[in-house]
C-alpha cells in the first residue's frame, strides 16, 4: 500500500476545508514544478543560442548563416535562469512537505503567512526575471545601434 511508504498517513474527514487545502497545496507544488521546467528550457535555449528565423533575417541576407557566437552575457543569463529553476524546485518541494506535515499534525494556520521563505523566494524570482528582461531589451538596443 502506498500510504505506508509515504512519510505521513493522511486520512482526513471531510468536516473542514483541510482536504481541499491539501489538494490546493499539491496543485501549487505542481505549478511550481511546471514553472521550474519552463525556466530550465528557456535557459537551455539561451545556452544553445536558439533563434527564430524571421522575415527580417532574410533582409540582411543572413537568414541561413550560423550565429556569431556565444557571449558571456548569454552564459550569465542562462546560469541565472538555471539556478532559478533549481531554487524553485527546492523551495516548492520543501514548502509542500512542510505544509503536508502541518496538516498531518493539525497545526495549520490559515489566517497568516505559513512560510515567509516561499514569499521571499517568489518575489526574488519575479524581480530577477524582470531585471533579465530589461537587460535583454537594453542589450538588443545596444546591438542595433
């Protein structure tokens, strides 16, 4: 039986919102895993110097020629994205198991922040992604001029 191998045997009566909240915690963890996977594939695309061929490439006459190389900036952005992906996986996994442990002990508090670390990490990830986005726009603007 699977419940014997899982660290917490969690069988709850449906007398409160706890079962729904546990399922919400699972969905949140899966969403963070999907987000982490997306970050990883974007970083992989940056590492492989993935570019889409558009009609503007054909105007320059360089639509079929390979890219001019891999810059240190691209490598830095790729490493930041990969580290954000790993941090997201770790934080979401820890948060999920802490939440399940609290529900198993019936010591969950729904009226305040349960985990400030998760809030801090998600805020840091959003600010970092905004910074990368702005720096990529500036980098492209510098290359064009």
